[in-house]
C-alpha cells in the first residue's frame, strides 16, 4: 500500500484523505486463489495464430452483439439484471434531455446556462460516440470546446509534481460559445490548419493536418495574455463503468514514472480531488485523467457544459466567473423545495451516471481473421501494449453485477504519457504536463465511422484515419511510431485491420 500511495503522491496526507478506488464501489477483496487466476489470465499472448480465450468479448459478460447501425454504442450491459433496466432507460432520458434557460414554463427542464456549450448531454455525445471538429466557420453542430487556464494558483498540500494553474480570470476554465437570451457568448473557437506530409519507409506519403487554435468574437473583453488553450473533442461513452471498476492497484502496477525498466515508457498517475469522497484519488476519466469517477465526470459536465446546478457542483451559474456579474445574478432554474434545491436533483444525477456506466462495449469483429491476427502481432511487436495495455480484470463488487469480476480488453493503462511536442497542448492539468495525455481506450474504435459518421481521432480530432493517429504519436511513443513507419504495406494494413476490429 505504501508504494501505491507514493505513486499517487498521497503519503504526506492524513489517512482520511487517502483513497485509491472510487467510493461508489462495494469491493469484495480477491482471495489468493483469485489473484493467481487473474495473473494467469493477464499474461501476454504466446501464440498470434489464434485469438486468446474470451478476446471476442472486450467488455466481459457485459459485452453486446456488434450492431451494424449508428446505435452500436447505445446498448445496455448485456448482463444487466431486469430490475435495473428501467434505471438505464431513465438515465438515457436524462442524457437525451434538452434543457432551456430560465425563466421558463417548463420548470422541470429550465436552468440552462446562462453561458453554455450544449443544451443536453447527447448534443455533444451524439449516439454516445465521438465528437467531431467544425467543418466550417458556421458549423455550430459540433462537440468540441476549449479548456482555459493561466499559470499560478495554490498547489495542494503534500502532492508532488503538481503544476499550479487556475482558471482564466474573466472567462473561467472553459470557453462557452452559446448564451441565453440577453447574455453574450464568451467567444468562438477558430482552427487554422497546416498540412504536414510524412513519408513512410515504402515511399507512401501520408498528409497530416496540424491545427492552430485561437478565439474570436470575445464577449467579455480581452483574455489574459498568458492564457493556455486546450482543445477537447468529446470521447465515446462505452465501457466507462468497467474502467471505473479496474482496481487502482492494477493500474498503478503499470506506472513507471522514473522509467526504471529503461523501456522509454514512463506512465504516471494523475491525482484529483473527489467531490464525493472529499479526498484525493486516482484520476481515470477525461483526456488528462482529470476526473476520478463517472459520477463526478457527469456532474462536471452538467455544471461546466450546460450550467446545470447539481449535488457535486451546486452553483446555479455554472462556469460564470465573478467578472461576469450579469450571468451570476440572472434568473436560474432553482425552485425552493424542489429537486433538492438544485437544477437536477441527486436522483437524476445518479441515473445519468448509471446510464453512462452501463453503455455496453460491442463484441469484436473478425477476431479470428488471419489479417487481424497478423495485425495484433504487429501491434505487440511495435510496443503499443506498453501504454495500450490490452486487458484487466475488474474488482469483484457486491452491488454492481454488470461490472463485477469481468475480464475486459480496453487497451489502455489509464495513465499519463508524454506524447511529444506534436500533440502537446502546453496546458497542464494537475500532475499532467502540457505534453501528457491519458492513454485512451481503443475498444470500439473501429465502429467510429458507423456511430459518429466520421473518422476523427485524438484529443482534438485532427487525425482523419487510424494511420494518421498513429503517425501523430511522439515522445514516449516515438519508438513505436518509427516501427510502424518502417512496416511493409501488408503488415501496416494488417495493423490497421486489427485496430478496426476492436
């Protein structure tokens, strides 16, 4: 335990402030026999001529049949008990709900904004899939925004390697590009593209597009000169409850912040404040692992993206800063004596989080195809599993049968990695530097076009194909990228076929 707490930077904190796993998990400790079974199951493959046992079920027993429609990411966990299906459907209703600004006759749905990025969860997470970048200056049907911060601010006591930042004084921590009537939007994101050719070893030229971000039409005066911008495209929603149920000890077992094994990979845990547990804990969610639980990620989205007051973030004005006094003093959607005195009550927040936890991972396609198996071998030989860890076994849980003791294949370590200058946003977040990102899960990545209608990858959607996404890798992934560049065309195509099968 002391080694794990040291990796989290929690050794100097009081015992009450030290925690590893999410507080919503009712964990049944593994027996020594179970721990031995888990170790055997998680061993790397010895034979690439055939699939590993249960590899076709990336979400374990929660996996669902892969559909050939845009609803492929919108199914509930296959092992969900019947008496919990209504909770999933109610959560889905809240996820799809469109909020309106106050005052309104629809008092059960008012409280939006006054500044916001979207009117509902599914406006950004369309079909529970990935967002996309703007297709033109007038494209407002996007699911992308800018995080904002400036250097400085307090650092938490006892946390090593914390990089002190704070919200931009006027515009807060996130640029809101929509506003209720009578209020001005904060501004508009602008993207300018530069073409960057990359020549592979066989002479193939792949053109990457490099973005530059700026903000136009500022609604509340100038921004701080030292503002840092971080573009974010909404990620897919599947498998979140399974990621939450991975034992923190198993995640931290992959951390090697000092690269003691000399493989060039230095995965580091981010640490964040849990509003629910009132303690610091391992970050798992968000592009820089900035949220510890599905519930907190959901609550932060209600507050930051829509301005909806909730149990974890109760301010009715959402992201409005003290400098935006008209926003703070506007009419909000809180009705005394109703909805816990909030704009969405705790029951509604819990149902939304339950829905998010139980969006099922589709089964693999072509898992036993010879080209896919060859691509899997290329994936391993290139060193990709050093960050994209193929499999874990979740905690055994008392009251979450959907996530309990499942062998899952997310292909992530949920740790922070330096991805090089090419992908750097130069905006720190907690322990994460401006060059570090959390390893994203790869499950379902081959269904992106089917669900979302595009193939846009990486944190800001700059990559227009899986090959482009690989070629943007740098830093700790530079060696793996170089191996992919040197592959002959058939092996490179097999690698992409493997990724598309996930």
